[in-house]
C-alpha cells in the first residue's frame, strides 16, 4: 500500500514544482488560487486512488475466502459432482467422483461425460441428456458409473442447467449418489417404519388392556347378576329333579293309585311342572347374558382391525357409560341427553374405547367431589354427529390445554395413568373422519367435543 502510493506523491510534487515554475516564468496575470485549485484536485484524485486500491484488496480477499469455502464444500460432498459445458465436456469435478472412478482431476477435465459410464445404454442416455443440452432438468435417472476397480456401480443422477449472468446457457451441473447407499437408507427407513407401527400397535393394545383392568370391578358386578340367577335356577332344578325321580319311581313300581296321588300332592309335582319352563327360560337368559358380556370383553381386548360397518353411536356411548359408572357407583352421576339414534360407519369397538376414555377421564377429574357429574349431550347437525362431554370438575389449565392430546402426557400421579388414552382416542377419531377437541366450559369444568360424520 505505502510503496504503491509513493510514485503518485512524487508525481504530484513534480507537477506542483512545474506549475510554480511556469507561474514564475510566464508572468501570467492569473491569480495563484487557480494553481492552488489544480493542486487540490490532484490531491483528491490521489486520495480516490488509494480508496479504490483498498476496496479492491478487500474484494480480492472476500473472493478468495468465498472460493476456499466453495472448494471446501465441494471436497466434503459425499455425492459426485460434474460440471460440463453445452457439448458435454467436463470442466470441473469434485473429490467424491475422483475417489469413485480412481481418476485424477487432470485426467477427467476435457473428457466427454458419457465416457465415465460403464455400459453402452448408460453412455447413450448420458449423451442424450448431457450433450447438446437444451436446458431441461433431469431427476433420479439411474446410470451405471465405471469404478476404479473396473466394475460398475448404479448411480442416481440429477441434472440442472447452468446459466451465465445474462441468462445464457453455459452447460449443466450433474450430481449423483450411488443407489446402493439410497437402498440401504430406504431399507433402514422401512424397518424403522415397521418398528414404529409395531410399537404403536403395542401401545394401543397396552392402553386398551389398562382400560380393561380399570373396569374389572364393574364387569365382575355385571357378571355376578346373571351367574347368580343361573346358579339359583340350577339349584332349584336339582331339587325338582329329585322330587320327580321319587314320583316316577313310585309310578314305575306299580304303587296303588291312591298312594301315587298322595305322593303327587306331597311332592308338588304339578307346581314343578308349571315352574320348569320358567326356570329353563331364566337359565338360558342368564347364560346368554353372561356370554354377551364375555364376548364384549373379548371384542374390546382384541387387537384392532380396520372394521367398517354401520352402528349406532348412541348405543356405544350408553354401553361405555354403563361399564365405567359401575366402578364409581352412586358417587358418579351421568346425565345422558342423546337422540334415539346416531348412525355412523366404522369400528364400534374402537369408538367404544374412545367413549370409555372420555367418560373415565371425567370420572377421574371429579374423583374428589361428592356431587361428581358428567353431562353427555348429542345431536345431529349438518351431516355430522356432535357429542359433548361436560363434567363439573376443575377443568383443564391453560398450560396443559395445548398438550392434552400429546402421547404420554398426563397430570395423574405415577401409576395412575399412562398418558395414552386421549392420544389414542384422538387418532381413532381422525381415522373415522371425525375430530376430537378439548376446552373448558363457560360454566366451569372440562368440555370434550366429539364430531363424526353420520352414515349416509
């Protein structure tokens, strides 16, 4: 910088001395201020030259830094990179291509790009795509690239046109990645997806079994009634069978008619005959009721299937309320305000799980209250079934409301909840083409809104 400025200063001094000499010898009448202005202008020019030189050096430094950055990026790329002109002649390559082909940069520059490929079909395709390029873009074309060991490797190639600053087509930029790497990545992704699906299915089944465990007390009570009824009828039938056996034995042994008639009155044979149809009918009814309960439990605990059939949402909600309410007994009151029927399409077992989760959440939220209450109101509107679950609990805090449907999020103590019930319910409703939302009611308490499309 200093060395480059010295000749300019010396020239300035020489010019000043010459002007002063001319002024002294010429005896011109012009004032000295004219010559002083000339000298000042020369000083300004010199100052501008210095600023231009500094700016030029700064731009050169920035250009070198940018070039080093670009070279470091090209060198570190795992994908191959080839820069060609419009005729398909290689102008630049990156380190990945050199490592794959075993060639040097000097050996590749100036060659035709299609010479890099191993088989004739790939060479013809590359010549078609990269030589005489018309500006079109190429995506994921698989070509066979010749390797350093004399073999070949499939490469997924992408081609993008390269333009000058004024929009003139200069050539193409070709990038590629060995397909083997892509296939390994795809295989790993597919395996991860399968693992995720399996884990999701296991979590869903675990949540269902956890819900089933919470209902054991109610189910035991539900099973107790028909089983006790069947047992009582069977005991009565056994007693009646003993009386009938004694009476028939007397008849078969040919006892006198008077003795048989007396035995008939004592054993109340006529009363037994009248009671038998009712006892048998009651026993069958109790057995069927027990079978229905067991079948419902089996359907609820079984792994989900993509079942699509018509069912009544009102019946599903009523059954869910009946089961959950058995656990709390009279301490938890459910007020059903539902229409006679709401026909929908889907899996009744899955929707029963949703309804049970929502009722169970309301039951847990109001566990500390003596007047625990849940109002379930439903209606059909605009081709959709709208069900509201409104409890009189403390409601949902503002910080928890955005996370209420997140997996594993729960406000219950450890061991009291899995944090999966609402998340799974949300997914089930979405798969049925509906929506599940949560908020707080204006009158207090939590409000869950279930929307499902009505069956056409």
